[in-house]
C-alpha cells in the first residue's frame, strides 16, 4: 500500500544522525512499515523517496489523528492469557507463544518529544517516528534486527529471553526459548536457499536495564530481500511456534489489536536493506497513548514472572512518552 505519504524520521542504531524521506517517484529507497498480522485490519505501508539528513522534529510538527485505542490489559487478563498459553503448550498444541499487553496513559508528551527522548535513552536501538494520516502516529526504539543485507551478504538475529538482574544466571527455560527462535530462523534461511550460514552466540545483549540472549546469524542470499524478510516475519521471538498456530492463538486470546506492534519496519534500496522488529513502541489516539510489551511463554513459565517481565519492558521505555 502506498497512497498518502507519511511523515517519517529515524535514527539508526549507534548513530547520532537523524534521517527523513522526501517522497519521490524516482527515489532510490523504499521505506516499509508492516503490521504484526498481515491478515488483520492494519495494512502494510510502503513509500518511495530520497533519504536526507535532518534535525529532530519539533513539537507541533504533527497533527495527531484521533484514532480509538484499545483499553489497557489488566493484570488478571494477562495472567489468564499466560495460563491459557501454558495449557496449550502442555497439550502439545504449541511449543511457545508470545503473550502481549497494552498499557494506556491518558496524558503523554508530544510524539516529537518522545522521539528525542528515545534517541537519548537508547543510543544502540533503531529509533523512529512515523505519522500516517490514516494509520496514526507510532514511535519506538527497537533493539531487534530482523534482516540486514549488503548486496548478497545478509545477517539477522535471534533475540529472546529477558533478564532484569545481571547477577542472575540464565535459566534453562530462557535458553530453550532462545534456541527455539534460532532454530526457526536457521530453517527459514535454509528453505529459502541461503548458503554459507554461520551463527555466533548466544551472547548477552544489553538494552537499558534489561539483558537478552542474542545469536547473530549471517548467510549468503541471492533472492528477493523483501521476500526473505516476509518469510522471517513473524519470528518466534514475537509470535511463537509453530508460527501459524501461535498466530491463531494470539488472534483468539488477546483482546487488543497489535496493529504495527511486533511487525517490522525499515528501508530497502538496490544495494540492500535494513529491517527491524517493531518493539518497545507506542501509538497515540483520542484516549492518549498506548504502549505495548510482551513475553515468550514456554513450558515452565510463571504467570506472575511474565507479568513482571512486561512491567520491566514497559519501564524501559515508558518514561520517554510520559510527562
């Protein structure tokens, strides 16, 4: 879908430079903003133009759309969803499923200010601000790479498991969760015809006050890069395994529409691409702002610990959005 061009700013991981896109039919770069559920109500957005350096947008640049937001997920509802996930896992229907929640706040800073806050708080994340006249205003800071390519050299990452206390060792449950994601990515790459597949990890990856397990995976791939990204999405890190069954569980059990949360975003050009999973993000609406977070449920998960994990994830980026 590429009708009305949005307003867009992003800052790449590890960089201080902010970029925007000037729409142009002869542009060399296409930006993609893809929802979690390609069968859902939110369309996949794409637009083409020229990438230019710019300053951070100032408050008042955007006129917010008054879209309705889903209500906050209560602690009881989230724990019930985790319990249902554990039942499905014990019955053998799922190996893993990611249960997410929304947290709504009636007052929030302007999105331009949130973008600047996230750039300062998370220097090693992809930080973006996207405003679309129909699909609303989204802003986030994601640590998770979906796919990056320079011509035929591609790399991706398996990111799973969350640790709030760095002095505590990783549990077997967390290592199993991370391995499930890694194995799925390796299988997709092999099925798509990638060669020279190499993995490095898992290793600790720090994101603010949180740590995750990350395995970096590189390969050679000579096919369509956007098609490869679509084949990798959604990874078990944001959906579950088996993917189709986990996605059906999420549709049935989560009362909120994820929309673009846990989708992917990024840019492609004739020379390559860089796509990131849309995590640690929020969207504005007529009720205020809605933040999203989730956690992977596997055998041995605890409903109370999963609630606390989402609390920690929300705490890692919520201050950027709140007055």
